[in-house]
């Protein structure tokens, strides 16, 4: 066992990315979430924050409970460096010189303004992979605009299809644009690592918020370009796909998705209405789509006679895809979540028992893990990292601290 800088015992680093060093210079969600994904699978992630309060995400969350930080900053060591000062830039450059991956999610041009342009960094470290996450990408007429996840969701097509048709465009309740951009950035980094194994050369991974959202929008663009179809907001249904909706039971809503012909027949049997599967209005996927509202009303009239438990029993017995609409409370209590170790409970010095999402996806031979708690203050690992990687002793570090460099 080793000791982390917060005094906790930690196992020797394992995972498929063990031995990969990542310098994370991002803040808030997209860059840090990418760092979390890499750290969960064994990468040594060193996060550089500005001196003082550090990453603003440290304070985000419910009033008095900034818990998002605890998840996104896990498996990372954190140091501080004032990147507006030449000495702070030199510290960052020295750390990056020994890194495999650099993550940044500043507005394009920021790194260049700090004398940390990719071309300069790769002169001394040709194998460096630089992940650049931004609103609009590193090129194009919008590249220098400020961009947050919500704007990427809007320009990528997501917001226009979420919500009810008679209401303004809605959001999904989480920062999905940031998370998608981080996930695609991570995918790009892994592809670049594989290529580096063959060529020895690193490269830049350019992941924009709007394009990340666009890439999960299915056939939205060709639907319009070829067929002239414009997708709009449709509430809880997907037009033409039925039945697939949330249906009211005696004690709440329950989701049933039985739009495939054979599955719909099984639903009809479970409802005690087997004749519906051959009814000309509902016999095929297209016919059910054309009569979607009528079919949803019919199914809803049936479900409202029962408790969710009763409907679920019938759906499981019939092999119909269906499920409860969970809140965090149900997730923590669910036996399947527990059996899969979908959530992991950590012993936290401040919050006590702290559950959160486990490392994902699951690998059979080299699974990810949570080895280290999020740092509790900016620069918590300055001594450890700057001594270990750069040979800076305590007296020199104190001098840097006194001058606001760290």
C-alpha cells in the first residue's frame, strides 16, 4: 500500500491506463470530466488550478453541498500554478514535458497566449497528445466565441427536440453537452494513444461541444436533407414509435417500450387483449405510429387500474421492456444497482458515507476503480508533485508561494 497526500492509504495504481500521465488544465465540467474518465482507468491525472479558490466547480452544487466536485475530481492530484505569470507557465511546461496527455478546455487561443501553444509543447515532447475541448472547435468563424454546454446543445440540435411542442426548447436537467464533449475527447485520446504506439507521434484531439451533441442526433440531418422532415419537440414520445411512453399507474408513472411487433403482441397478451396485436390499427410498426395517441390512451387506461408493482410483474413475466422512472433514492435501494456495483460508497472525511457512480464501462480483466478522493483545497498536492516530478524542494516552493506563483 502507498499513502496519498491526504493521509489515506491507496493501493498500487492499476487499470489499463496505469503508467499514462495526464495533465489537466481545464475547469468546470468538460475538461475535468474527461480527466475523471482517464483517471478512473488508472491514468495519473495531475490537475493544475489557479492559486486561491481553484476550479470554480469546487463550489458548485446544492447550497452548502458542493458534491459534484467530489466525483469529477476523484483519482486526481491537484497542484496550483498562476498561468498568467511567466514562472507559472514554466511550471506547467515542465509538468507537460513528462506527460502523455494534456487536457484543456479554455477558449481557443488561451494556451497560445500563455506561451503554451501545442506546437511549442510538442517540440520538447513529440509524443504529447493534446485534448482541446471548446464550444465551437479550434477552427472556423465561431472558434473564438465563448461557449458553454447549453449553447452546444442548442446548436447541435438537442434543445430543439426536447420538451413539449407548445413550450420553449427545454433541457435534460444535466450538462449533457459538456459530458458528451468530454466522452468524445476521451475516445479521441485513446485512439491517439493507439496511433502513437505505432508512430511515436502525438497529435491534437479537437472536441467541440456542438459537434459532440450533433453526433448523437441520429439521422436528424439526412432526414431533413433527403426527406424534408424537421424533427420537433414531442414531449415524452418519439413520433411514429409506439407504444413507447410513460403511463400513469395508481401510484405514479411507469415506462413501457413495446414498439417491436413481437414485443407488442406480448404486451397485448399481458393486458388480456391479445386481439389488439392483429387489429389493423396496431398490427404493424407503421400502423401503430399512425395511431400513436389512440394507442397510448388505450394502454394508459389499462395501467391506471394497477399499482406500478403489479404492472411491472406482468411486464417481466411477458418479457416486455419496461422500467421504473428512478430518482437517486430508488437507485440507492435497487438490488440490480447493488449487484452490478453501479454505485460505490466511499468513506469521506467531511461527508461521511459518500455514494457516487462507479468507474464505467466495466472491463473484465482490467477494470477501473476509485483509488483517491477529490482534493479538498487547491494545491493540496503541490509538495508531492513538484518534488516528485520537478525536484522542487520545500524552501523553493515556499518562495514560489510567497510570490503568488503557486
